[in-house]
């Protein structure tokens, strides 16, 4: 996974930059990244596609993952997820 656009992710967090990607690929790539992480890990996903801002958190929650935050960032959004289920 790429490092955060602002540097290395904090300890225990991974970054996935999906700038330029569109749905449904944003959630597919997010799910694959979460599946590779251990339970309790944090994944921060950067998106710039407006529908992904809503669809990625909704789909992750339906899958059983915790949506920690969705924050606006320069040119897009950062979705912070915590892996709660395998």
C-alpha cells in the first residue's frame, strides 16, 4: 500500500490512496486492503470520487467493519476504517 500523501502512516495505520479511482473499484480495493490487515488494524483510504465518499463507508459498515471517520481533505476525503471482522 502506498504511504500517506503527508508522509508515513501513524503506527498501526495503513494508507491506501485511491485518488482517480471510481466506484465500485474503490470499495473492491479497500476490501482487499482490509483483508490483508490483522484484526484491529486501521486503514485510511483517500478518495476523490464523490460517490466513493458515501459508498466505501456504507459498504464497509455493511461488511462489519468500523467506520471511524470521514474527513474532507484537499481535493477529496479520507475514510478511516478499523478492521473488526475477517
